[in-house]
C-alpha cells in the first residue's frame, strides 16, 4: 500500500468505528534506497551544523525528525518528505530495499539523539556531542557509501533469532531481494 493510501486509510474509520492505528503508524515496505540515503545526507548536514554551532536545540530537531520517521515513515518528517517527494525523484529510477531494517535504523537514530538531548540538557554537553559525532559517522556511511549500519545490526539480530523472521521475509530470503 502506498503512503498516501495508508494516510487515507488511517483517517477513515474501521468497521468497528475506530481509527486504524496500524495505518497511522505504517512504515513503507519496500523503501527507495536513494531516498533513504538522501535523508541520511540531510541528517548529516543538520547534525554537522548543530555540532559546529553548539546549538543544543538542534539536537531536539534532529531527534524529533527521527521519531517522526520511526513512527510515521516519511509522511510527516520534513527531511524525509524533501527526500521522497523532491530530491529522490530527480535521480530517476528507485532502488527498492526492505523497509523494516530502515525503520530499525531510524529507531537507533531516535534513541541516540534522544539520549544526546537528555545529556545536553542535564549538563553533560560533551557526552551529547560525542553521541552526535557517532550519529554523523553512521549517517555518513549510509549517505555517501550506501552502508546502513542499523540495517546490518538488524540482520545480525534477526540471524540470532532476536528479531522474528516474519518481520522481514525479504531479509531472510535472498530470492525476494531486489537487485
């Protein structure tokens, strides 16, 4: 189901009269790898600007962006919308990859930046900047090299049985992967 269809489904009532919460919190699967890489590049730009300026509220903006992407996919996040709707289509064709590992990677970014926010505003700014530096490294790997560290961790956890196989069948079955 496409993102716009998911959003429409979320606001329409279910047969029982409620909201379809799975549609509200849906994440696309598959996702366009180019859009994910562009979003990571925008995160790098914002994070480097925040680090160089020492602007603590920049940490809040970065964390909020990650949480929006984790919870709602690219439908609400300004960086993801710019990537998906404006920049990635200019590249041309999409390269589709599994969505669950990308969502997991966004979750790691959300946790890391949330911890940085807490550290910064409780007086441990140097530790917050170190976490932001780690985020810059991971997002740079995704943006510039196409190496998704969060996706690798997802795969490792899935191989160890900590993430159920049915969460991402394409991650388990090489015949389902896009080339």
